[in-house]
C-alpha cells in the first residue's frame, strides 16, 4: 500500500511537470533529478519560506551565497577527507551494496513495528483506560523488544566509534539480517567509503589540484564567518544562513529525491557564546519544528530522533523525522557543532577566527548550533503528503494536491467558460490584474470540469471562471481547490481575496 502510494507520487511528479529523471533521453543518471516547470516554482516557494523565516524574521540572522568550490584544505580541516565515510557491505549473491548502518537501522525499525503492533492490540483490548507508557514498561514482550533495540544500538555505536568494522559485520550476522533482494546472509566485509566527489582545477594534469564538490554548504559559512561578523557588525548570538547545492557520492542512492547525489541544503549556523550552546540547541530544535508545523501538515507526521552516534563535529544532534510513504526518515538535522569547525580552520589556516565579546571583554572562538534541512526532502515531504485521491459524493474520484496555498506553484488559474463570445478577452483582463503579484495560469482548453481537475492535480488553490454574466456585471466565480466550494464575487474584490488566501506574510506572522 505504502509502496503504491510512493509509486503514485513519483509518477504524478512526472506527469504534472514537477520532477523528471535527469538526462532521461540517455536513460537517466542514477539519483540525479531535474525539476520541471511546476517543480521549480514549488522549490523556489519553499526556499522563499525558509529564507523569510530565517533571515527576514530574525534581525540577528543574515544570508550569504558562497561558492561550491572551496580551497581543498577546507575539507581536510573539517574532517571530511578522513571521516566523511559510509560503512558499506555487499551481498555476494545479489551483488547489491548496502550501507551497514541502514541495514541495522531497518532491522531495528522492524522490531519497533512489533512494539507498535503489541501497543495497538493492547489499546484495543483496554479501551479508554489504556496507558501506553505503563504498558510499554511492564509488558514482558515489549520490554524485551526495547532491550533488544538498546543492545543492538549500543553495540553498533561502540563498534563504529572504535572503527571495529569486523564487529559491525558480526552484528549483522548475529542479528541474522538478510539481503532484502537475495534473502541470503552471504555478506562481504564492511568497508569505509568516502562520499566526496573530486574534480580537477587547472588545464594541465601536473599543475592541476584536486578540488571537492562541497558535501555540505556549512563550510562556506564557517570560512566567511568573520567577514560577515565584521562587515555586518554582528553581535553574538547571530546566525548566517545559506541555500545551495551539495554533492555526495551516495552509494545506496534510492527512494527518488530522498537520497540524491546532487541536492540542495538550507543551512543556518548560529554562533553563540561557549557554554550557552545547549540552550540554543533546544531553542532551535523547537523553532524548526514550529516552522514545519506551520505548514499545516498533521503533527503526527513529525518526530524527533536524538542521535546516539554523533558525527565527528557534534556534542548533541537530533533529526526532525517525517513520515514519508516509506516510513519515518530524517528530514532535517539540528546539530550542536561546538567550536570544532572554527578551531580546525584556525589550526589549518593559521588565521585567528576569534570573536571579541564586548560584554565579557574577552576573545573566544564561538560555539555553533546548526540547522540543516534538505530542500529536496522538504519538497518530497510536501509532495507526498499533499497528493490525495478523494472519493466524491457522486461516486467519482478526484486527484488533488492540497499543497499549502502560499507554496503552490500557480496560485490562480483563470478559465473562460467558453472559447468565444469575448470570454477569453475578459479572462485576459482578469489575468492582467493578478499577474504582477502572483503566478497565474490561463487555460481555455477542454470542458470546465476537466480544467478544474487538471488544476486540482497540479495543486492550484484557486480557479477563477469567467462566464457570460461576467460580461454583464463584472462578477466572476472563484472555486476553492480543497473544498470545491464556488462563490461569486465582484471582479474588484478578486485581488484582495487572492492576496489573503496565498499570502506569505500572513504565514510568517504564524511563526
Ligand atoms: N551540515 C550538516 C549536514 O550536512 P546532514 O545530516 O549530513 O548534515 C543535512 O545533512 C540534511 O541534508 C539532511 O537532513 C537531509 O535533509 C539532507 N540530505 C543529506 N544527504 C542528502 C542526500 N543524499 N539527498 C538529499 N538530501 C540529503
């Protein structure tokens, strides 16, 4: 069922011009995608909402746009050359390659699902008097599952920290984790694989130096932190935000735009006084969750996942997970990165990266709390959550994408009822009153019902229909995508109504 839903999302994304496989006529390029005419608009709107919420709504956050190529020492200092690795394992029968951590996490997720099943059964049995926490802490079977999960994760974290890859393989064997394709346990050893793409700068091979395509946008912020702080006269705490491409040679690239080799990140580094980072970490966890919830997607689709195994730069980290069609997965990371990056860049560049705190009268290297969200994953979250097949009262069905109106690619479709009698000309007049403020679509082809359905499926929140009465009294029909309700209003009221329904500023005031 979930599989069907996901396939539906992928085919709908193509059919309605949201996402195409990159280089499709050459049979595509694995885990690389292009955004089509509707996709590019939706993506830009998501960016605008994030940028506005971060930069426009916070006096102490500014935005930059740094280059993708950075000095190669950047990646030595940041730890990416030595530690940005995935532990990989191959199944000898299916010849499929997996990330060992993902195999283990999927295995743990199956045990979690068993817990959910027990909880569901008990909730039914006990009715209103059911107390989940008490049940989970006393039911022997569930307690056993929890202990098993803890033991697996503790061992995994310990082996990874000790770089004991032989034990990671042993754990996979001990847990009898099978290849999802061949069903066998005929595994190779676990190996580390660096995820950065390298390329050459310079025209002659001898003189060329190896550059990396940045695997995260954050380092562009770290390297510019003092430039921004000084030229912007920023006082701690302050943030620097950035939206941009990142590249990772993902070995197990799958699940459509969830895991890509070229993707976009929206990151913000918040520079704070040492010792205050945990407060800010909690604050940003809550602020970012509030941003997600402001989209109107049901809150049950989000959860926090606190990391047990921390990245080489973090002293605390959590994911905001979203319920994608293939289960709860990471959508955004919030990381307390300490002073690791700036200290490393101080050491490798031999330049001071200290901040003078006028209140304390002392210099220090700031601590950093980071929020990092994948733009493409956010896109997928919105797309998969909004695509619905509705059963209508007359027994028919309709496909509708109830994308939040302020994010929708087109805000209004203007539809002359007929292609004659001066209705197209009147419709063009209506378009001209709206197009300076909004993306507006004109459509005169096919019967009106079919045109409504086409707009529903593309996520257009408002349709405006021009008919013969419009010519007589300058009124028009507005049809709402979500309720299919139709109202008749004077043409003079249209601009205000559209502005109110799709306003980004109204959305900001909810944050
Ligand atoms: N600067 C910190 C950082 O890059 P991360 O957890 O590796 O942290 C942050 O990545 C976010 O970037 C993730 O939460 C995810 O949304 C997105 N992301 C990471 N790898 C991705 C990929 N291969 N494809 C699409 N999005 C990805």
